[in-house]
C-alpha cells in the first residue's frame, strides 16, 4: 500500500522499515498509522531531530535518562530496560519520593532518580540543540454521560464481536508459530475460542503454521489446594476447543527458585507473587519452540472486570442507556450502599490498607471515585522517619489525581460517568505500570516471548469506550447480582464453554499463605536481614523486622506477607543493580 501511494521503495522485508516509510511520507503524523504493540526510535539527520514513540497503552516499555558523556557534556540514553543503562556508566539511585507517593506506578517517574518513562500514547522528541519534550498523540475518551445511546444491546454485542475478531485476525500474522496463553478466565478463553473459530472457518494460519495445525495453548498450575489454581478449568476449555494444551506445574519451591530473576527482569516491586508465575509461564512457549503468543490483558480495564469498579458504576445512574438498563434507580441506591462495604471488606481480606477510603481532596478532583483509594491500598508503610522530613506529605491518591491532566479532570467532573472515569484512571496507572510490565512484557521478553494483546487493540477499545456503562456491568434482576464484563460474555458466548460464560471473575494472583520453614520462608528470611534492609537507606528496620515471621504459617497475615515481598524485592534490586544507599537530603 505504501509503495503504491508513495515513491518509497522498500529495501528489506523487515516490518520496522514501515516506520521509516511512514515518517518520510507523513512526518510526525506517522504515529497515527501504527497499530498494535510497539516502541520505536528514529533519528532524522536532515531535521536533526530524534524521535521515540511508545504504543497507545504502554504495552512495550521505553525508558530514558540524561547522563554525563564523559567529555564534560551530557547524552540521552533510551532503552526498553533500565538495566541497559548500567554498561553505559549509569549509577542508579533510589527515587525515594517516587516510592513513597507511588509516582513510579502512576506518572512518568520510575523507582530510580533521574530515569523516566515515555508515557503510553506519547512521543518524545529531542532536537540537536538539546530541547526534550513529550507530546501526546492518542488518549482514551468516553461519551457524555447524559447523551442517550440509541443502539440496542444486540447491536453493541455484534459490534464487540466483529471488532475483537478483527483484532485477533490481525495478530495472527507472523513468520513464526503463534500460541495462546490460556487461564481459567474468560479473557484468554475467548481469544483461544476465536482463534480456533478463525482457523476452522476462514483457514487463518497461526503465523508460519499452516491452518491445518492444531492451536497450542500454554498455562501454569498452582497446587490444587491453594484456591488459586485455574488449570482444571483451562484444561476443560482446551478439551472443548480441541486444542493442544501445555502447562507447567508451579509449587512453592518453583516460585522461590525464580523469585530473584523475576524481580531483576521486572525492575520494580509488586506485593504479589503473580509476576513470578507469569515469569514461569513464559518459559513454557519457549520450551515448546514458540516465540509469539496472544494474551488476554486489557479486558478488565475496558469491560469493567475489577471489583473496585462496582461502587463507581453505582455512584450515578446510567442516563445514557435508560431504555435498555435493567437496574432501577431504587435498586441502584440500595446496591451502592452494599458495594462500598463489600469493596472495603474485599481489600481488607487480601491484606490491603483501607484506612484512607474516605472523602479527600484527591477524590474530589476525580468526581469522588473510590477506585483511586483501591489503587493506593497496597502502599507499604515502612519508610524511615527521615523521609518524612525530606519529602513532606507523600499521598499516593494525590499522585493519582494529579496524573490526569486538567482537561481530562474537567471531563471526569462534568462529562464522564464515574465508571468510565475509574477505568481511565486505572488504565493510566496499574495497567500501564504493573499489569503490562511485571505481568506483561518484562517477564515475557525475559524468555524472548513476544506477546500480542488483541483486547488492547485501539480500534476495538475506542469502540468499547463508547459503550454505555450498563452493558459493561450489568444487573441481572432474576439472580439479584451484577455480571461484570457482561457485553464481553455475550460477544464471546459462541466461542467459550457454558462454564466460563457463567463464571464470576477470579483475579489472577498467586497464593499469599505459605508454611514456615518452606522455600519462600527461607528465601525471604535470607533477603530481609537487618544489614540488607538498612543498606537500602529508606526503610525503617523497626517497621519490617518481624514481617517475615508474621506473614508465614497457617495464620499468616496477608498484609505482612505482601509488605515483606515488597521489601525483599527492593533488596534484590539494590543488590543486582548496585543501587547506592539512600540518604536524607534536606
């Protein structure tokens, strides 16, 4: 198409050359013609401008820093991993304020001082005279909450189905075999089901494999008694679809064995072992000779799959869909009171801090959505006293609220339904900086696995974002319950089992209760010594010294376990990166 509409002649078969051709023809507008998962850098020698672009959702990472060049000047360094700066003379230091106010998770900062991220949907330019800036080329948006949507549910379901099939079809193009990550949830299962449908009905090939080849799916399994194992459901789905199914069994020893390597590749902390499970999962396709997989990330963010979304959905009526809404106003008010209590109880049960769920200026900035309280619920309260004097009040909720620009906050206050506001804020923080990093690209590329995310195809998500809230979270009057991701379930119905269609969401996590004297207990005891913790410089030993013993055993405290994991991960990062001890700067 490019050759037929321009005078550009390709000199290779590399898909990266498309970027050059688009740039020469469209200038900086080339970004609007890119679709999918990408991080791109190019240099225009004639214009003397350097350009770095990150995809719309931040599926692919891109970090940058300005460092001395050894000749009295400075140079800009960019890489997909921060560890790539180490051989170039970078001396990492903790960004303690970013750790305290969660800036690493919610804005363009990282856990390291002076190292930033190119934001999702942005490009960075650097001119020869040294001016550096980031500019946005794409953002999520939502319809006016008071503008009626005349479309029927059937029309909307068909629209989602067609656009998701198209997003999957496009991602089956490759010169290597393509597999699928399959869990016990609807997100990955609908992808597996639609891929199987495309292979059988359209003869679509899975990359370099002929259409006659069986679809291959990959999974991991935890101990059945843990309450976190979904492999039996995934196995039944694979049997129903008639696909090959490869899985790796994960026990405590396997998680402990991979823990430090997974942290090294993730390059940030996470109060859960789920990223270690994802690290192990990405070994499976590699062992089977696959280099590309399709994954289900992005469904919860766009179809309202998280428990924290419910009370924000109920915060206001869905005036855009009165004609087809199954939830009466009286029922909404009743369920709203129940949902706020249920959200607090849920986060209490998983070891989160729910003490800051009340009214605040930060919540007022975002039309009082409570999702930001849920997002800030896992901040470890372990910092040394000097950090309070050095950095003042560090409020993660204010960081989250400030991360949305003024124009967006105006839409949140005046135009968007609270559910859509919550989905926007979550996607800018947790999706981009946790779910697509330590649960995405970082642990996948650690094993040279390229993951493709059809549920984050921007043509699909632009359509989904334009749908009324009440087709994402749907009240089921006969059953007296809400169905999360309702429209995805309906669009997926022909391609998944009845078991999955009716199943309530189970968040991807790893077990949080482990026995004393087991592999994980011994690992964390070895990492969280007084000497190692105090070497960090910003953690108060008096606050963390007993966490490991408190977190393990039959009556282990999940909150203590999660905090212990975070501190242990900081120790691993400090040792492997050679991070200097943090010191008070007043």
